[in-house]
C-alpha cells in the first residue's frame, strides 16, 4: 500500500474514531492490543497514522550558529498543543508512513517498532531508549535525538537510520550501538559527547563534527568516542574529529577522494611551516584548512583525514596538497 492509501484509512468516520482511540491510549500509556488494529509483519498495524498538528502560537526571527561557527538567520515558531508521551513503553508497533511531526517523548522506550518513511520532523525526546527499531527513509530533520535530562542521555541500540533525513538534528550526549546510518542525509550536524559503538556510515557526511566533549548543557562523565565504527563507504566533506580517536575506525580508502595521514599534529604544524609566507592563490585553501586545524589542535589525535576539495580548488592544487602532506608525514614519522 502507498503512504496515501495507508493514511486514507484513518480519515473516514470509523477510521477517525479508531485514530482518536489510538491517540488516547498512546498518550495515556495504555496497551493497544484491545483495539481492532490488525498486524503487519508481526507488529500492530498503525501504518499511516497521524497525530494532530500543533497550534502555532507565534513566529519570529532568531539567529543561530551553524557548524563551522557561521551565523545564520532562521524563522522560529512557538507551538502549542503538542502531543507528548510520558513514561510509555511502545513495543511491536508499525508506524511506517505516519505523520508524527513535533512529537515529544519523555522517559519513553521504543522497542521493535517501525517508523519507515514516517514524517518525524522536529521530534524531540528526553531519556529515550530505542531498541531494534527502524527509521529507514524517515524524515527526522531538525529533531533533537541527543538531549540530556536528569543525568541521562538518549540511547539507541540496533536502530536502522539508513536513508533517513538527519539534516540539522541536535545530538549531544547520546549513545549509539550497532546502528546503521548508511545513506542518511547528514549535514550541519554536531555529535557532542556522543558514543558510537559498531555503527556504520555510508554516503556523504557534510559539515559534521564528532566531538569528545558535549557543547550544550550536558554534564556527561564519559567522553564521546568512536569504537569499531565503519566509515569505509562514507564521503567526508568538512568533517571534524575533536578529541575522538580514530584508531579503531574503518576510514575511507586513501588515494581516492580523501587524504589520510598519521602523526596528525606534527603534520599540521610542519605543513604550515613549509608553506611559510607563501600566500599564493593556489595554496590559499590548503593554508586556510590547516590554520583552522592548528587553532584547535588535538595533540592526542594520531590520524588526520581531509576530503580533497577542502585542500584545493583544482586537481593541480589538490595534488600539491596531497604531496606536501605525505612528505611532511614521512618527516614526522622519522622523528617520532
């Protein structure tokens, strides 16, 4: 069934009455089994289900800081009448193709649920546990997946985010284990103090930051880390790793779109020294990228990785940057 067909079954008189009962039970934390829902692939069939749209109380213009320190102006909305689930455990439910935008989750557990192709934009959750769930091709844009509440962050285990729209999500202090981000749209995202264990990324990551320390209101004891993470099929454009070791990370292959070096702090310093006072246009982009690295240099980081487009505008400039970085890498190796 198409998403439209799934949604339409909730719109006639009997469907609307059933939808109201479902919503009342979800908000009240009551079981859904007694309702005439049927099952799809072993899960309660709520495909195409929609929650009510919130009321727009006010609008305004705010300034927001984007990844990379740039500022931008955004239109903000203040909403009322939001649907909130509190202290709920939702298990074995299929909400694929649903309209769940602006949903708020507190102290909630989602287990073996499907949200495939669901519209979950601006979903926000506190003390959330998600296990064995699928958000494949869902729209989670501008959602708050990583929040901090009473000393706890959100936890995701064996969750499929493949193909999901994750642009602009907020994510601080979250824990991800055995999660798949293949083909997810990851742009302008900061993972501050997040832990990734045996997770996989594939496709383009653009303006993404993996930081050991959270940056926004998170008092988290354990630093962010990447453990046995697979980036081998990812394209990394303007991706930063601060305080996060890459020793157990499967990186994209060297020699294609990426330049990878060992002895990262030494390479950054020596490459800048070699460039000296040469401010020629052909080295401007390389100098700018290395200067940005030097301003926040992580002495404990052993591996550096850049996309070739970060280092030069033309193929000739990119080859020069690659050769220079590998040359100083050999020098650094000889002095280690």
